[in-house]
C-alpha cells in the first residue's frame, strides 16, 4: 500500500439526505473465487475497505449475494456504521456453490435478507437498499413494494433498483421514490443509455456496474492509449474519468481487492479530460 494517500477529488451527489463523492467503491471482489466464500486474505480485504475510506471514498456498494454474506461481513468488521460513509447493499439473488446467480424477489425472502444484512453491516438502518434483479416468478411491483415498506418502517433509508429497463423503472417509481439505479454501463456497453437519460432528467443516481470491464476497454484500446499517454494515466483511469464526465448523476463504483489498485482507481478522480477527449470517447460507441 502506498504511503502517500490518494484523495478522492470527484464531485459530490445527494442520495437522500447524504452527500457522497461520485467515485465510490464496489465491494464484490472482497470474496473468494467466483464471488463464492471468503477471500484468501481477510485482513487485506478489511484494509482495502479502511483505505478506501481514508482516501475519501464515502460510497461503498455491496450485496448479500457477494460470498454470499462475506463482503457485507468484512465491511461491517472493517468500518462498522460510520455517519460519513454511505454503505449500499442489495437483496434479490440466491447463490450456490456452482456460482449461479438466481433471481429471488419473494417479499418474505427480501424481509429475511434485510435482517441478515443489518447484522453483518453492524447497523440499525440500511443506508441504501437495492433490489438486485427482477424475478420472473414474482411480480416486480410486489418485490419493490417490500422495499417501500421497509423504508416506511425505518429499516431502510433509501431504495434503489438494479438491472432495470425504462418500463421497470417506471413501475418501481410508482411504488417508492427511487434514489439510485444500478445497471451495466461503460465505455463500450451503452445498453442502458435510455435509463441513464431518465436518471439525468429526474436526478436519480446512476451506478454503472462493470464500469471499467477489461474486455470492453480493449474494444477501444488505441484511442484509450492515445488519451492515457497525454495524461500519464492507464486505460482504466481514462475509462473512469470519462464516466465521471459523462453525467452529473453517474456514480462509478470500481472494485478491487488490492490496495494499490484501489489507489489507482481513486486517482482517476483527479484527471481532467478535455472536451474533445470526452467527445471522442463518447462517440466511439454511441
């Protein structure tokens, strides 16, 4: 780990009553292989979470299905429930030893999972509770209504949804105020462009998962390398810097289990891309 702390210089965004820096940290990788079980080195995993906070990261995203349970537990052990850090988690997926992600949006299951998340995160209230994925076996409105009820009961501060179409987002917003949407989005994958436009218009936080996927970055490697050379940066840092420029509601959450890699991600918040660079990157896949 570097002795010189890198500072998160991204702009801020309001999620409910909390102000967070727009560059956050995704905690999916704080687990074993295939996102199953605990990581080989739990001490380092806790250090990564602690160091993220030291670097000014105040938005941490996890899920009950990461491990399952391992990621939430490690975050709880590392930082507890600080007032100045928003910890977001999700429910709505089952896991097995084969690493499958199985949608399960049954209201009783969601109510059970919020209890386990509260315990592992060592908190009385979930800052941001997100529905992980629509379940074909449960009406979408019924699943989201459960999140709304948990908010009314004071168990959850804010509600988010993930992996949604514009139509499902509309359905969710009929049930409860939606603070954030978490869909796949990066330099090469713009499949959620329409959802992002809705979030822009409605001032809903947009959390892109797989924000700097290596395969997607490789699709535009020459352009990324050219721009990276101008900034003494890496492809991944340029990809993150572009996301931060793409929209004021964009909240990238790059994940890692390595302290040095964490600092490299946070350092992307210090890059200033020119208007021409942003336009060239935007046009490669729009």
